[in-house]
């Protein structure tokens, strides 16, 4: 067998699109708008502030963590979670059960905060999950060849952070999780999001069915859109990453073009939906903290933000899964850890032919 396995029928035949705007900007922007409109009163602030859930990562992770190399740089782990329970259950289409982290990005903001990079981690990547402390406080044992998106359901956000830190050597400064059911509410509060497809979406396995062209999606259809895998493109998870990034770009465009500050009712609806979908680390668990963090990021131009997929290759044993590609991944993580420019060689992914 060769060092690099032949592509499976589901292998990516095109590179995922590199979205220049990511999920966390949408939510920080909403938080910033609310605090900027502080004249709306204490009731609005306290109501929205109470929507935000939080996790104490410092307590869960302890002291055995990577050291911070560059004091002024920031690394934010962003999860799009899909519990398939409660409000999500009504929108399930049967191909996933239990809680999953469907979208994972490690957003790196360099010292000086002039430009940011988001590293997307494919959900089907096989990794070593280190021993960690689960949501219930019990120890979750190490597991080799764990599928990345199963870690959330096994041990919760602290185990995801621990895994990312273990595989990268990069210290995670903050954590932001967005629940997809709340994400649906945010889309509806916006009045929908417009997307354009260059090819039809078949609706296979309960996914969304759309013709090629431009469509205005409501919250329910938007949720189906970002979940779609088998009915569009090559049916791979790597292709779905590109689809999700495309939608986040469209969603941010919608947020930016709406005059929320000039419309208090819409402002509140957006912020209420956004904060209900949000879980953060304890340091960001308030509108004030989120707004301060967003203000510190104001020098970052979303149009210059780059999204890089973690380099992966198809697994030799299970070709429906991918493994981290070396030496590309080591080069990528080293650039983030030391706050250096990511070399072009670190962005090449054998699974996509890049």
C-alpha cells in the first residue's frame, strides 16, 4: 500500500471554499450592537445577559496545558454544536444521533490584532483524545483513533479544548459554542439569509432540496443547509465545511447590512436569538465581556480573514475518515503557536489534492 491511500468514492474532488468571515464574528457583532445601544435600559441588558451559558475551562483543564508563547496573541476555539435534542430534534434528518460538534474552528488573532486566521478541523478526523474531565466531573480515559466530532458528546467542551490543545500545542484562550437550534432563531430574527448555489442540492438522506441559483432561506431551511452532506457535491465532510463557510459569509453579510441600531425592536430580536444560542468560557460570559472582546478585535478586517482547513489525508484503514497530515499540520500549529505567518506548505491537504 502506498503512503497516501487512493481517494475514496466520497473523496473531495474540489477544495473547500476558504471563507473569509466566520461564525464568531456574527455573535460578537450582535453583542457589540447591544452594548452600543445601552440606552435601551438595564432590563434589556440583564435579560440578554441571562441568556448566555458558560463553562469554567480553567477548573476543568487544570494546569497541564500548553504555555502561552506570545502574550498579545489570542486563540479562540469556536464550536457549532448540534445536540439533536429539544428544538433540534424537530429538525433531525436521521443521519446523526446524540450531541456532536459539527463545526470546529480555532481562530488565531495575532499580536497587534490586524488580521485573523481560522483553522477548520474536519469533523471526521481521527485523533487521540487525551484523558480529560467530562461535564459530570468524572475522568474520561484516553482514546486513540477517536472521531473528532464524537469528543463533544463523550466529554463536553472541556474535552474538546483539551484535545485541540494536545494535538496542536496551542493554548486556547477563549471558547465560544453556538447551538444550531439557536442559530435557527437568529436566522429567523434576520428575516432569512440569501445563498447562491452553483449546482442543485438533491435532498438526499433528508437534506435540503434546492435548485441551482439564488435562494432566501428561513431558519429551518438554513439549519438543513448547513447540515447537508450527501446531497451536494461529493458528499464528503470536507465538502460540507465549504458549504458551512459559504453560509456564514452570507449570514454575516445579512447582519452587516441591516440597520439594527436604527431599529431597537430588531436589535433586541437579533441579540435575544444570538445570546440564547451562545455558550462561552467564564471569562466571556457576559455582554460586557463579549463587547470588550469585540472592541479589541475592531482592527481585524473580516474581508482579510483567512480560513485554512487543517491538512488531512484519507485513513488507510477506514477511507471514510481522515487523519492529520504531516509534516503540514506540525508546520501549521507551530506558526500559530509562535504568531508567525503560515507557510504555503502548511496549507496543503492531501485529501483535497491541495
